[in-house]
C-alpha cells in the first residue's frame, strides 16, 4: 500500500524559510514523477512544483511562476524522500501543502491518477 506522509509545516514570519519533507512507502519512486501542491482557504488546489523522471539519473523540475527562485524541490531516491525548501516566504504562500506521486513512470501528467499525502499546514505571518 502506497503512503505519502508530509512533515515540516508550521508557522513562520514573512521572509523566513521552511523545509517540507515527504516520506514515501509501499513502492520505490525513483522513476516516477513527484510534486508538491498547495491549497489555500477558499481556493482550488494548485501545483507548486513537480520533478519528473526523464531517463537514467535525469530529472526535470518545473515550478509555478509564483515560487520560482524561492522554492526548490529535491528528492533522495535512496531514502524514498521528497523535499521542498521554501525561502523568502510570503503571506500568500499560506496553504496546506500536499505531496503527490505519479502512478506511472516518467513525466508528471496533470490528468493522470496520482497518490496523495494528507497535507501539512504552512502559515506565513506578515
């Protein structure tokens, strides 16, 4: 059974940093795309960043315009972990952040089924 468990959320002041972690179990995800998504109150869930597998030891990361230059996605395949380093946080980054993993190998496909974690709250105060 696949499980994704996020951690690392919390309350931080604007300009601060947080690092989110996602522990994956039940499958090795080294050749599967993974990503971070977020949902703010009253808004739809949106993509923050995804990291896709392109081939042998080759990955491609994509970022939403709103987080480019501030957030960095990374993965440790040996530990089956996904990370999101968030710097220069803004109040508008406040949301529940979700980890997701594709059910098929390769690039992230927004129309395909995925596994989801339960989410971790990030609150940025002004």
